[in-house]
C-alpha cells in the first residue's frame, strides 16, 4: 500500500525527489519496526528473529 503511494507520487505527480524522500522514510520505519519486533520476540520467547 505504501509502495503504491510512493510510486504514484513519483510517476503520477512527476515528483521523483519527493518520492525518493518518502521511500527513505518508509525504509527507516521498516527498520525500526524490525528491531522492535525482534526485541519483543527476544523478551517473550527467548529467541530472536534476526541475529542482532
């Protein structure tokens, strides 16, 4: 859903720089969520999803 929004911003509105900024923000949110879920998994199950 967010990927389609970023695509429409870049191609539909012809604003590639804004689409690139939104894409980087989407990436950062994804990384933060990954570490948060990994921390919760370590805390609850005793094993992590990724090796960090």
